[in-house]
C-alpha cells in the first residue's frame, strides 16, 4: 500500500453510509462537498454536513482538509487546470489559430458541462470573488490570457480590418470585448447546465464553438471545416495527454 493510500485509510471511522465507495477518502470528501456547495451554497454548507454526506466523522474530514476553504479552492482549480493543460498543448500544435481556439473552446465548455458537479456555478459567489482564493483567480486569469492570444490570431481578415481601421466616429469592435464575449460564451454553459442539465453536451458545445467563430468574423462553410479539424485535434490530444476530449 502506498503512503497516499495509507493516508486515505487512516483516521476514517464511518458514521454512516458511503455513497461513493469507488473513490479514495479525499475524493469522496471533494465529491460530497461539490454536490453540497452547488445545491446549498458554500456558506450554508458546514464541514459537518460534508462529513455526514460522505459517512465519516467530522474529525476524519479535518485529517484530509483542515479548512473548508481548501476544499473549495481545490474544486475551483480543477475547473481550469485541465483547460490550461490543453491550452499549453495547443500552443505546440501546428494547426491554424482558429482550429486551436475552437479546440480549446470545445474542450473547456465540454468539461464544464460534463463534470460530475456544476462547480463553475460558484465562480461568482462573493466568497470566491473576494475571499482567499487568489491562486484560482490567477489561474483563471491566465486561462483568459491564453484565450486572448488565440482570439487575436483567429480574427478573420475582414473583422481584423474593422478592428484596425480608421474610426469615422461610429463604435468599433474592441479585441478585449471580443475576448470577453468568447470567454463569456464558454462559461455560459454553467448557467445552461444549471437550468437544463440533460441537454446534449455535443450539440451545446458545438453551438458555442460555431458561435465564437462567427463573432470573430468567420462564415458558415469555413466554420464547419474549422470545427471538424478541431475535433480531430482534440482526439489526437486525448491520446497524447490522457485527457478526455468529450
């Protein structure tokens, strides 16, 4: 037995029924906490409630996670870390920028929609925006910066001319706003999932990917080719990185 397995077995007298015996002790706690945070809210969920959900004593929970904030921070980080890994991989790909962006949009929105719990719904909680979760905020900001770089390289030539062209006094698109729009469309799956969790993930994520390309000035025929190439790239990436492409 490894040291990690030993740690997972120590200090865990059961107080009830364990709903996820397939998971290690820390993962059981994280799974239960994610469920309760999403259903009840972070502040309204006590560590005792989490322990009860797992079927362990509160002292056993503290053995793995001394503070409730640690649980939430780890859950939040897990919503962005896979996408950061994918984004770093895409940086080394020789595919066109629009294909790489579409692959990232597809992967990111898909994993937000299909993760076991809708943890992304906690992004805007006051505790998350203003609380002690700076590592998560930094990581999410880094992901947005990667989006920005891919978006700036993926803008269609006609849109690019509009961004750079002389102003005649009329409002013009801003690349920063385009980044906000694309990033916002990706994270819109969080709200959609909260209302319609049974929706088809493939249809939803494809719709978001195509919509992002339209925002950047691409047309219908080109969009279909880019989306198909992005799916191929994701499949290749999945075999290389061991991450699920959907």
